[in-house]
C-alpha cells in the first residue's frame, strides 16, 4: 500500500471526530433504468452538505500538527469550501477569515456564518472571484495567516481521498466503475489516488460541466490551461483552470474517460432526482448521475458508484432549473411571432394550440402604424412532438415566426 493510501486512511479516522461516514446507498430507480448496480456516495449529507469539509478539516488539522501556534486561517470562496472551512475553524477553535465576492447570495453568507459562528469573519470584496482571491492572499500575507486552498493543495487532496476509503469499506469490494465530478480536481485526485493503489481493477469516468471543461483542456494540452470563458451555472465545478497538483495526479487520464455534461441536461437530472427520489442536489452534485446517460451502453451489468458531491441548492434557483430542464427536454419553447393586426388573428393562433399546449408567456407589442405586431410567446407542452404539429399549422396559415429557444443572446434579454 502506498504512503498516500495510508495517509488517506489516517485522514478518514480523524474525520470521525466530525461526522460518521456518509451513506453509500444502492439506488433501485437508477439501477433498473441502466441495468446496472448503481450506488450513490452521498456527500450531500455531510454536516455542510458537501465533501469540501473533508479537505478543509484535514488541511487545517495537519497544519496545526506541524505548527501548533497556527491560529489563523484564510480562504476565498463563495460556496462549499467556505462552509467547510467555517465548520473546521469552529471545531478547532481557531480564527478564520473568509473572503467572498460582494455578489455572493445572502443565503450562502448566512450558512457560512452559521457553521463558523464567532470563530470566523466574513469579508465581502470584489465583484468577481479573481478580485476576491487576490484580496484574500494579500490579506493573508500581511496577517501572517495560513491560506487554505480549495483544491490545489496536497493536504486537501488527502482529505478528499477519505471518500474512496469509505466507499471500499462500505461496499466491501472494488466497484467496476467510479464516476466523479470535476471542478478544480481535488476530489478526483484524492479518490483516484487511493483506489488506484488499493483497487487497481476499478475504472473511472470524470464529468465536467460543458461550460467549464478544465480537465478536458488539460488532458488535450498535457498540462493545466486556463479557460477564458466559463459558464458559472454549475458553480461548484465551474473552474477556469484545474489545479497544478491535482493534474499531476490525473495526468494518466485519457480523453475518452472525460465526459461533458450540458448545463441544461444537468437540470433535468436535478429535477428528476428531486421529484422521484426526494434527493436535493446542487448542479455539481448531480453531474455524476447525469453522466450515466452517456455511459448507459457500457455500464450494463456492472457495479457503478456515483459521487453526489453536494446538496447546497438555493431553492430560489428552482424556477431557473425547471425552465432549463423543460427547454432541454423539448417541452418548452419560445417564439417571436409576427401577428397580423386584424380582428380575429389572435383567436386564430390560439386555436392552433393542441390540448396539452399551455401559454406560459405572452407579450404583445402593438404599433398602430404597422400591419403586424411582434409577440413574444412561451409555450409548454407534455410531449416534444407537439411543437412539430404547432409549427406545421403556423406554416400552413402563413404566420411568420422565429424559434428563439436556443438563441442565447435573445434569451438573455427577453426570457
């Protein structure tokens, strides 16, 4: 057994001072769907609802062991890492200064403060995370504190490896496949580092959001590279550059082992897990399950573990998630319709709608000097095929229309 594996086991034992192992649950619904034995490693059920507590606690514990006088820790985070560090600071009785962007939702600020209590101070600075990070490092150097990195840190990687230690202990055997979400790479580096040493027969798949494919870019280049445009919807994994240490542990990964999950498809998975299983997952936490859609042909009959990495979901985002899920599933579309300015034109259009079609949005801009008015209309239905019937009727009636559902620029302003 490697030294890393031994250290991971030690880190796992130390974590029991904070919480019991998170459940490894067999999921009957997913197992039946894919003809496989699907297990969910429920990291959304840690005390802070994400695996980030493991790395923050381990890094803080090891630093205190090395430097008993270490009493002040600093981090920059707008999400799960902040909450994990806050929880660890309160446990160890040390001071924590947590820098967050000014734009951080109040719900995340309040949760971080709840976990840290009097042990932490929250500093809101910077409109963008890069500004927040720069401010935190400057402050850390001036204060002589210890900077607790979210993923690019050997101690953090060791802590995240405890997920793999628990998986083997709970399953009692090596799984055929482990599906891991990837952002900065800390979880992936830790879990694969342990399992490759103790269960070499286990294979891996890595899932990134389509708009934040930092591992994909690094594998192609052979080194970490910076992505210049990142879609921040999957906020727990939308990282512009995978960690240097993390990629050193993942430089064996082949392109075919990395999957890209479209943000809107992740929303379908989130809604399904909530409605069918009663499991609340944040976008990053749903990625491993979402990737099963791409793996269905190769996992039949196999034992598969999906790591559900987090459940810090703000329900104020639920309407957006539902909207994205409907659009991806083809159950909701938006059109700009040129409506003739004559009596009965609107009635004529409404009669074209099918029995399951519902008008979800209707905005009509009438300009009396013109023969036509523009209508922004959103339509929901139960079967995607209904839209083919509707557009056929529109064409036959001579209505002019434009489907703007996938037009990102127009959607940003109008929808």
